[in-house]
C-alpha cells in the first residue's frame, strides 16, 4: 500500500500488486512442480519392507494394536 506524506494509507500501487501476484504465481508453480515430483518417487525398498513386517506382525496378533484391550 502506498502512504501519503501524512502516513495515511491509500490504494495499493497497481504495479506492486501485479509484481506480487506474479511472484506468488511463480512460487505456486514451483511448489506444484516439486510436489508432483515427490508423488512420482517410489517408496524406498527398506521402507516398503518395514511396512510389510509391521503388517505381518499385526496379522499375527489378530489385527489388535498393543496396549488397550476391549
């Protein structure tokens, strides 16, 4: 926003608004690109093995989680 000589705020400078919107657009595109590339990555083998072992352990316990009993 622009200020006059008395410090009162007026309407925002149109060129500043346009630059800010363009910067936000660029940031948004960059974030979308980065997020999409993360989604395209596979799950590391070690992590997938760990998940499999956890699921096997739950199946052996009958699907109950440790701790609270009903």
